[in-house]
């Protein structure tokens, strides 16, 4: 069965990392976040979720690693 990608997007979710890691998790808007990427199939079911990148990570870097 072939999987067909319907939608792919990323978002930033607010987090509270340990104090020594706070700087790495600051997004370009200076908000402390983690970067989450998701992919849905044609039935709008999540078929892939990648969470945990620091908010400061560039979207292209997250996509490349996923």
C-alpha cells in the first residue's frame, strides 16, 4: 500500500526546558519553544510526527533531519 502525503507543516510549541538549556530553545521571536513537524495522509491521519528540536533550529534543518 502506497502512502500519499496530504499535508506537511511545522509549528512551535511553548516549553519549559531546564534553565541551562533555555537559550537554545528561544525561537527567532525570543519565545521559548520546541519545533514540531507533522505529516498527514489523504485521510488526514498523522503518519509522522517529529518533536523535540530546539526553537532556535531552522525549519530546513529540522526537515533535513526528519
